[in-house]
């Protein structure tokens, strides 16, 4: 007989996530299986998008699989190079088509995401259900990116911290984002 909150004892179970707003917890797989899946999906996405894989991203997962304390999915992801919109789309495709969900911090520093790539950032925010901290520093984001992020906060996204330093967001972008964060409940620090 299935346990409370499980459907037939298989697959997905109970609701979980930020404020319990409709995100479902995926049954956990061994970390090494999830990490291999992320690498495979990312490499396939790079090929589909015609970009060279970001070696530091792949290496982070390989190192985590070979950790002497045992494999564990990275709790923090740092992208500190200019991937550009196509490279970032491949990264988002690799992450969002995998079963990886437990990352708690996403740092994008000088990743050259631009407004064209903000929808890919949003896909990652939706996918990583345990995400608490996001830094989009010097990613060439404008007020248009703020509007996309604002929709996520209005829809219930909750973060403990959001950093947008060194982006030309403009007064209007900041105003829209501040209003959305206030409307969504918990404002990040």
C-alpha cells in the first residue's frame, strides 16, 4: 500500500518547494546518476545549440562524483565566464532536462546572459526547487530582465537572497522588481 502522499508508491511524491506552491518533489536518485545525467544532457544541449561545452561546469560535476566523502550533487553552481545567450541556453537546457533539483545557490558572474537569456535563467529558477540564493552579477541585464524576474516573484518564487549588482537595470526595472517582490510576500535580502 502506498505511503501517505505517494501515488501508487512510484514516481513523484508529495508537494514540496518554495512555500508549498505546486512544485513536486522528485524521488531522489543516487547523486552520481543525477550528475552523470546533467553532464550528458548538457553536452547534448551544447551540440544542439552549436556551442562548445563550458569545461568548468562539467568538471564541477566530475569532481563531485569523485569526492572522497562520497558523491553529492553540488549545492552551489558558479558560472564565472561569458557564455553568451547560446551558451547559457545550453546550460539551462542541460540543467532543466535533468533530475537535479537540490542546488541551493546559483552564481552567474559576468556570464553575459543579457535580456535574451533571462528566460533561460527563469527556467533554471523554476527547476531548482531548493534554490535559496541567486547572484546575477555583471550579466548585462536591463529593465526587461527585471520584468521577467518580477513575474516569477509575483507567481510565488521565494529566495533568501537576490543580487543584481553591476547590471544596467534602470530605475523602472528596479521599481517593477521591488513591487513584485513586495507583492509576492518574502523579499530577498
